[in-house]
């Protein structure tokens, strides 16, 4: 889903104009970015959390020349999905996954389960 599709969905569900929906979506994104820049974590119950991970300085290599370069420390945003989101995604997947083949490799001699 793109940002434009998200704006469209907010507009459709809320009966707001696309312009108002875009302001809402931009405000949510800007709030998340601002909080991360301040080093705060964002927790959206049932959805997940945004946090920062600190990367230590390290030695790297320039792929063209092979020369060693210093890679400075940095902060990297990280999203950790919540249990409810994981459950909803896996619940949806259960209806889409084809059933396992009958008499698969595990039931054949020399299959995945030894001695079966």
C-alpha cells in the first residue's frame, strides 16, 4: 500500500476530503518521525512499536577500491509488530495456504522423519 492509497482509504472510510485525509496521514507520519528524532519510542497497542537501534561505529570496505573506511555510528528506525497484528496476519494466511500434500516426503522411506 502506498501513501496515496492510504490517503484514499482514510478519505473513503471517514467521509473526509482527500485533502483533509492527507493532512491526517501526514500528521501521523510527522509525529512518528519527530518522536524517533527525539529518541522516544512509539507504542501503538495492538499494532506494534517503533524504536531506534543504535549501530556502533565500525570498519568497512569501499566495494570499488577495497580501501578500509570508517563507518560512523548511527541510529536506525526499527518496527516491531505487536502480538495482535501478528495474530491477525497469521489468521488471514491460514485461509490462503494450500493444504499439505497427502503422503508427502515425511511419510516416504528416507523422508524428512527418520524411522517413520
